[in-house]
C-alpha cells in the first residue's frame, strides 16, 4: 500500500531553490513523538546558512525539508504515549524548538543538573539528539513529527504566524538575556537590534526592566527598531562616536572613569567584526559579552581587554524548554509580537528573495487552512 503523501518545500542540493512537491507523510515511531499539522513556519538565518552548506555540525541529507521555527496543531500521538506526550491533547496548538528531538537522557549534558537550561533529565544540547529542519526534516511541510519534550503551548491570543518565530529567535534572545543574571535597571546593548532576534530582544528587555541601547548600521533595520515603541535608545553605529556615547552614559550614571562607563552586557547578533568591536568596546569593566551569532570567519577578541578589563565572553544557543513556555506566557501578558513578513506556503522562494534584501524582522510562511 502506498504511503500517505503531503506537500513539502524541499531542497535537493546546496545553493538550490525550494521545490514544492509531494513527499511521504511522516509517521509516529517513538512514544515521545507527536504529529503536528503545520499552521506556520519561520525562515531563520540558520536555514539560509544550511542551504549554502555552512552549517557543518548538522549537515542535511538530501532531499531535505528545513525550518525549525514551527507552529501547528497536534493531530496524533503514539498509541502508547510517554509521560511527556500525555501532557498534550489532540487539537492543542503548540510551538516546537529545533532541539532536542529524541535526547538520550543519559549523557553528561542530559544529566548535568547544574546547567541553567537543565530540563528534567534531558538537554537541548544533547549530542545524541536530532535537530528539526537540520539533521531531520522540519517545518516547511504540511506535517512534521516532533518530540513532546520540545513543545510549548500557544496562548489563545497569539497567532501561529507570531508564535512560530518565538520557537527559535524568541527563545534564543530571551535565553541570552536571562543567562547574564542581570537585574532590572542594569544596562544592556543589543548589537543588530533591527534583525529577527534583535527586535524581539528590545521588547523582552523592556519587559525585563533593563535600560537598553539598540545598535544597528542599516536603514531598514534601524527604522524597524525605532518603530517598536520600546524604551530603548536606538543608535546608528555608522554615525556614533564611541567616546561621546560612553561619556554621555557615564554622565547619566554618575561615572567619571571610562572603564566604568557603558553597558553591563552586550549581545552580539551580527556576523561582522566591526559590529562585534562596537559592542565589545561599549561594555564596562567586569561586564559580559554574549555571542549569539556565528560566522565562518569568527571574531577576533582582544586578550588585553579580557585580562585588564575582566570582560567575560560567553556563547549561547536557545534557552531551556521551560523558558520556552515562560516566554509564551510573557508575550501573551505583555502583548509582545514579532514584526513579521508573511508569505503563503507555496511562495517560499519569494520569501527567501525578500529576506536577503535585509529589511529586518522575521519572515514566516503560513499554511492554507
């Protein structure tokens, strides 16, 4: 008997367009598996990198369906669902992160209870888990199988097209903000403030009580960041002199020495060295540089600054699944929504073309319903 089919946007090689075609509908195989009917799926910067062959840790097998920003409706569970899957019901709307699909629950990552993203005996960075849209098929399809341990419920007042980007962009920047341990009233700088993560970061930072500086260096993203109505000061890095900026911040904070002027943490959401240097120089002594983006070229860091200014540099990926539900409750309560450009599912290639024009925000496909 022929397997049931579904429509999917498929890539068949690197540097090739998406092809809308019929493929076998995925089947539930594990007690933790949940079958979702997709309502919306986001296009992440990582999707673009993967299509170019730049995601070396998780190379796909072709043909491949990507997207790890997934929002949909549960339509089936395993015949003997696990304790995690039993928490959900048919018909519930959920989002799913990229990781962890089938974490092992036994490795050092899964069992390390000291990790800030520890989740009941499994880890989002388990080296044995799979990754939606990367090492396994993802959300640019009518249906997808996900792990019940990588889900969060969508509040009734949040649309699927707004929820999907929160499963990656949202949880990544929120997890980064939380990881610093900063308290309300402290200063943060978001470098790349008009991008998919950055504009959400401005809104989350407001809700968390931080004093925020948003930094970008392109007209479209700057316009977007300034249009949000947040309390953040949004500045154009092309026109800003660092010494003048730090002096002004010092005056506002009652500081007289350069090394105590600036922000307590800077979040690097861009991939170029000039942007990294701007953010790094803006950090006061004993502050934190949080690296969220990654580029093939990497970043150069001054060892002198690390030693004499005691700057802490940390990297981060996503946040815990507990945090995922936390941000869903936060966005519902504070009416935080991503700025989205929405395309119908069959026009994904047009979405990609528009994405590369760099206007900022998040790009999402919506399934016909």
